[in-house]
C-alpha cells in the first residue's frame, strides 16, 4: 500500500489517499475525482490518471489537462514516482510514500492469538501500544504537521 499526498504550497490545504497495487484513481479539481484537489485552479477538473504498481505510482495527464506535471524543473505529461519522490501541478505538491509497515508487524504479533490456531499469547505493553497505533494509523496519517502528529500520538497512547 502506498500513501499519496497533495499539499498546497502556500496554505494548509492538503489531502492524503491510500492506494494499492493495481488500483487506478482519477485526479483533478472536481469533487467527482478519487483524488480531488478543489483548492487549486491550475489543476484541471479532470487532470490525470494515477495508477499504482507494487512500489511505484504512475501519473499521466489526461488529454484535456490544461497544465502539465512539473518534476525537477521539467514539464511532463507522465511521471513514475518511487517512495519519497514528488511532483507539482499548479500550486500543489504531490508526494508518494510507502504506507507504514505497522499493519504487517501487528499481523505477525497477533497471529498466534487468533482463534484459528487455538493458541494464545500474552502481549507486552509495547505490543498493545503497537496494536493501538496500527489500528489508528489513518488518524495519525491525516495530521497536517509534526506537532499535531505528536499530540495525537501522545493522546492515543495515554
């Protein structure tokens, strides 16, 4: 699973989406898009197609897009992103990150305690905290800045 984030360059407007391998999303200013960017007039109503592979994101402008994708000083109609890479359309920056591995870790920790195996396991305090953070990861991912993220995490773990 990949995390795709859009953030307006000079305001606090931002959105984050989770995208899985094989999934395709629409990106544009209109609310009918899977990835709607209503705050940026330079993003076309129907601007691009966003497709995910196992660890990359392919973003391709639609024929009617009024502005191109900018990456590293180049204007492009198509870009392939790896985790940590970004591009820009208008005043909005888009970035790709790999989703947290906490879910995978939690599945490993909780698997022996499942009813299907018939066994049980005592979870340590750290395991319980990890489980709590994993279950509430979307709340943490939506934090607009590090201070809010820290505050949410502290409240969650009390």
